[in-house]
């Protein structure tokens, strides 16, 4: 963490978006400039989070849940569970330096801009919730001291459960700021706003905050509290929080596109992955049935590794979902079942998602001839011998299994399948998606990512030896 303190002491990172319109730049290019308003830093912290949510560790989580296969070099070693602390460095730096440091500076220079404060609170909750879900106990409450120096003590690690509690409080406090907080001219103008996620839409940010609250209560298995919050979450596809790239422009394209069109093209692929087989209508053991045709969604989500699909999930301008309408519906469906034991209501909520999928608006068609179908399910489909219960398990378990499988498919390219696999392993292994392990030397899929090498080198409070890749984090033990 000393490297972060050094960055705090030495500089303020300025996010550039036509800054000449807003800054009186000093004639000396080597002299640091004080940023006049925190909204000028907002775009950078949002972009950093897009990379956290959809970057290298998200791809690695797909290796560990049957979504992708690493073929060469680093991607092959990651796929084979040869994960090293250095593989965590980039994401850790984005969370702490790209988001926490910037948020601290925004709070310092613009405490009066309540709407801005609410946005960065939600963005921070998204980043730190991802961080603690992936690494377990991590620095948070003492990560950034008020007067940092190279002599500042190494920060302690907060317990994972305490971080989740803190994030719920952070989101609770964000909601009134988003509702009534003051704005600046930039935040009032959709043409100029640095808010690349929602163009300063208050209600969209509020709904995302509630969906995040539900996500974290789901991850901690507090299903009743998740249900209480998901009802206020994202209620339409237009409310999905997404990184919307410009297109085939360096550093401004879809993050998957950037990867597969780099020098690492061909290092990973979706070919022959479990996910591809699960979606394949020609595969007798796939999820397709008389009411479900996944042909079009399978083709849309195909990642060849060389970036050859213009409008696919790795297309240069394809939006990347961070907190989605689909996720909100699926949390709702699962928690209705778990909390209220209401099979029909859970099916109804699942059918809301299927209706959206059947509308043709949920994903791009790669070919106009690609077929899709998502007819509504009925209770009989989940009863013994039904199309979703050929193995005659209990009706409620059959419904839950389909919800979890839909989360697996819907969450492709995100951490959702990885988080679910770890959440369900101990308590609900009967409804887990049965993706295979990548080698014969392990008995469970990876349960966390390793603490980064940079932090091991600079923070004496990191546990030694560090927990290995297969040690569950506290909430999943």
C-alpha cells in the first residue's frame, strides 16, 4: 500500500475530457494543477471501475467456470490454475488508486456537490464489493489515511463481513444524496456530463444502488434483505449500468475487443468451452428445450479469441453490463423462492426476464437468420417429468436450478457465474451449474484470487502464508 501513499502524496490524476473548456491551465506544463471541481475526476474513476468489472480477472473467472479456455502463454497458465500474486496487481491498483484515491480527492474538493458524492459512493460500493468478493479480507476502513506519507503505517485488513456491512451503509447514505443532492453545470447537462454510465440520471443511479444492495445481500446469503431491496432496483433494460465504448479506438473500445485484438489474440477462446455446449441446440444435454432456443444468444456470446464479430459480445462498440436489469430480475426470482417459498411467483419473475429475451432487444443478432425462443414457463414444466425436471427432483429445487442456470448464462463475461459457484458450493451444490474442472489435481473450482504481489511487498499485514486459490473466503465457508 506504500505505492498508493506515494501516489497520493505526489500527484492528483486529472481525467481529461475537453479540460481546456474548464481549466485555466498553468503555462508551465511541469507544474501540477489543482482540479477546481470533483466532477472533473468522475469520468476517470468510472472508467477504472469498468476495467475492474470486465477486465483480466473477469476473464480469468470465466476460465474457472467453464466460460472460456486459455490456450497460450499467460492465459493458458491461468486456465490451468497456475495463478500468481502478480496476476492480481493490475485490478488491485485500479480498485485502490483508480477508484478509492480518486474518490477521496473528489470528496475533499467538492463536498457540497451531493449528487456527485452519491455517484462516487455507488461506484465505490461496486468496486469494493467486487474486491472483497474476489480476495476476501482486504484494506478498506484504513486504506487511505487522512494525512498519508511514506511513513504511514501499513493498513490493516477489514474482515470480509465487515466490508459488506460497510458497503450497505455506504449505499444507504448514497441514496438521499442521489435523490436531493446539489449538482454542478456539468452534472446537469447530459451533453457535457462526465457521468459515462447514466448521463446524470438520478433515478437510474438510485435504482442501481438498490440492485447493488440486493447483490451483496445475495452474496452474503441474507436473502430476506436482498428481497427487500431488489424491489426498488433496476426495473427496465434502459436502467442497466453499462460501459458504453466508442468503438474500434485504442483504449475506448469494448474491453474484450481490446484484448482479442491485441498481441494476445488467439491466447484464449470460447470454442469447446462448457458454456458453448450448454447453449448448443444440437447438444442433447444443453439447456435448450421445447420452450427455449438459445441459437441466437449462443452466437452473440461467442468469443473466438480473434475479435471477428462486429456486433457480438466482444464487438468494438458493444456495451458491457456492470449492474443490469436482468441481474435484478434474477435476484428477485431467487429470493422470492428462498424467502416466500412461492414457486409460482418465482416462475413469474423468471418469465419477465424470458419475455425480455423473447423481445429481441436483449442482445444483437449476429445473423438475421439466427433463431431464438423464450416461451413462458408454467409450474408443470418443473414438476416431475416436466421439461425442466427430467430427473424428478423437488419442484422448488428444479425452479431454483433453472434460475441459477439462467444467472450463469446471463452473467457471461461478468463475475456472476464465479460468485454463484462459490456461494452455492456448500449449501446448494445440487443446483449448481455443473461446469467441469480444468485439471484432475483439484476437487473444487477456485474460491478466490490471490493477494497481489505489490501488496505482499509493501503491506506487512497481509497474512502469510496467503490463502491459496482454493481456500473459500469467509462468506462462503
